[in-house]
C-alpha cells in the first residue's frame, strides 16, 4: 500500500508512513556495494604496487631499469591520471549510468596492468600507470555515487566506508602479491582483480535514482525492489526519490551556482578542506614508500614483512570504522584521527632525528613500525573513509555532479603532489623535517575539523543542507494515526 500525499509545498511532498511490517533487506545493498567497490580494490593494488615493484625495477639487471627520479614519477603518475579521470566522471555517469560507467572502466584497468606487465621501457610504465590512474579516478566518483543512491539512510555511513575498505584490501593484496619477487608476475596477479570486478558486478542493477532521472520509473522500481527485497513496499521511497530528482531538475545548477549559495560554499570549503588534510597527512607517501621507510629506519623486520603488517592493520582498522561511523559520528572520529596521526608522525620524526644525530636506536627499532601502524589505524578509522562519505552528504542534488568532480579531482591532484615531492623532501630536508611537516598538517586538520566541520550523523540530506545554509529545523510534530502507524510532519523556516 503506497503512502498518501498529505502536504505539498515548494515542490516538497510529505507522505504518510504506511504500515510496513516487512523490513528492507540489507544483504542485497551490501552485496551491490561490495561488488561495486571491487573497482576500488583495484585502485588499492595500484597504490601498493610501487612498494613491491620499484625496488625490483631498480636492480641493475632489471628490464626496464629505472632511476629514483623515474621511480617517483611512476609512483605519482597514478594520482595525476586519477585527477584527469575524475573530472569528467560525474558527467559520464549522469549520461550513461553509474553501473554502466563502472563496467566500462574495467577495460582501461585491465589494459593498464597488461601494459605494466609487458613493459619494455620506462615510457610504457608511465603510460600504464597514467591509464590505470585515469580509471581509478573515475571509479572514485562513480562508485560512491552508486552506493549513496542505493543505500538506506540507516546504513549509508557503513556502506560508504566500503570504498575505503576495499582500497585497503587492494593495498594488502598488492603487498602480498609482491612476495612473488617478479614485477611481471606481480602485475599479472593484480590484473585478475579488474576481471573479477567486471564478471561479478555486471549482474547488479543500475542505480534507481539514475533510472528515475531518465524517466524509467518501471525499471527504477524493479531495481529498488531488488535492493530492498521482494516483500518490501518501495512506493513511498520511490515517490520521495522522484520528488527529490524533480526538484533538483528545476534547480539545476552550474559551477557558478555552486558558489552562489552560502550552504554550497560552506559545503565546498568543508569538503575540500577534509580532502586537503587527508592527503597532506602524507598517507600516500607512507603507503607508497613503506618498504623504503622501514629500510631507512634500520628496523629488524624486513620491509616486505613490515608492509604486509601495515596492510593487515589498515584493513582491520577500516572495518572497525564501518562499525563505528553510524554510532560514534563523523566529527569525533575525524578529531581523534587527525590528532593521533599528528602525534604518531611526531614520534616518527623524533626517531629519525635521533638516528641522524647518531644515537643508538637499536633498542627502539620497533618504533617506526609501531608509529606507522597506529597512524594507519587512526587514518583508516577517520580521515581515510569519512571525507569521501561526507562529500556525498554535504551537497544538494542539483550541484552534486559538479561538486563531486571538483572534490575528487582536487583530492587526486593533492595525492599526486605529495607522492611526487615526497622523495624530493627527503633528499632536501631529511626525514625528521619531512615528517614534522606532515605532523603539523595533521594538527592543522584537527583545528579545521573542530571549527568548521558539522556533524552529519543521524541527519538526512535535507537537514544537513539546512544547517550548512544557516537554517535549522524548528520543530517536529508527531501524532498517532493508529496503533500501527504515526505521521511525522517536519517543517523548516529560516533562522
């Protein structure tokens, strides 16, 4: 039985909440989100590939043989390609669909791994890494959008963390595959991931929001029914989706419109700020060059083993984040994450300072592994997944396409910058100063979060927009309609 319209004002419709004793199924939503984010796992394997492959490619007998400078470009070109790929991804996903876009991206992902595996020159490695990055950047826009549009609000945060979780699993996969000790075998092993993604995800439904936006209501209903279970009444939710889409179409916005509203400007500041501090924490430098960090620290643990330990820790911590994010809240996890990251990097800087000053640090050779492991844990709980979740929550639908492209591209160009200059910073400034700079950025991120970042836990997208715009819900009226149902009628007015 569908909901009956009781209020319609300014294109917004309130519905009765009809009795529906059947709860929506969670398994289909988790399944679709997990399969969609297998593409993110591919991205994670690209990230950790450098840690295993670069030392092998720098051996004298390696073909191709690379220098330190070429190695820094190989590491950072992934992020440069992702910056380029993220820019048009939102528009393409709006044109052909989120699911279709993700399936198409499997082709360049496979091609890039084959180029890397059979490369006979440094130039071919450059092309393979850039092409892979292009696809990963597009995935970083299309996959979170797909997940956000299929998820119930009660598990939106948990499903949102799956993108970062799959990246960490991909990173660990790359570390483990690196144990084969051969760059070609490593690349071919990683090439299996995009094939697995395409074969499994191809059967998933398209986003119901996208289908509604193309006036395919019957297809949208079938898709939503699949995500919620065959016995669940989807009519009310479908009607609300349609109303939101129609409102967004009437207020369709451009880049100029993104900057014309107080709410969207503040959302953009918060979103870009979170992405800035996510990348300026130095996390990609730590992941890409984890082997070299432990080798330079003089740790008794082999670089390969240490990298695998870090990969396992990152996966477990990101999983914990998926359990906490809809309970503890986004803001508190961000504050804990950035402050502890700053402390860990300070300790790491102190260790390298003592080493440079020729103190005997053999008794604390475990400290780099401990500091980096805790750093990865708190990053994975807070600043890893939450910026990606929040940029999907902060923007209204009419500017979300433009905003997502800007935010994702900004993230990737920062990742490129940090990864590219990390080796130069080490050569020019030394390890102690380099990690002090990253620590200072984490402290600044804590201050930024405390002052500007709103809490979005438990709020629907409309409530978040009202808060960003300087408006707030003034009251909620509840009246019992019958023993089996209630009507909740909320209205807002400017403060």
